[in-house]
């Protein structure tokens, strides 16, 4: 009698191994590569601050102010482009 459960277990094990395997296709998430223009470096504007004097306010002359404002605007546009790219 002790051999009957062992024989049944062996038969079930062999029948499970002998049957055809069912392939289940599961979608795998792929990492999206960002466009090249989003990962391109933004060059810094260079020296924008000047020594305190009568021609500058808060150590910025008009040319330095324009360079700083342009640089910040480029950074904001890049953030907006990233947000637009990552939006569903």
C-alpha cells in the first residue's frame, strides 16, 4: 500500500513533464530612448557678471543680463520639452 501513493506521484510527475509546454507571451516594458536634442548639453553663457560700478546693477551689465535671461529661457524650454516628451 505504501507504494501506491509513490507510484501515483511518479506517474503525475512524468505526465506533467511529457506534456507540451504552453508559451505565454507577456509584454516587457522597454526603456524609451530620449531624442538627441533633449540630451544635448546646453552651453553656459560665459562670464555674465561684472565688477560693481556705475554701469552695472547687481553686478550685471545689460549684455550680461541679456545672456543670463537667454540662458534661463533655454533651460525653461528644455524642461518644457522633457515634460512634453514624457507626457502620456
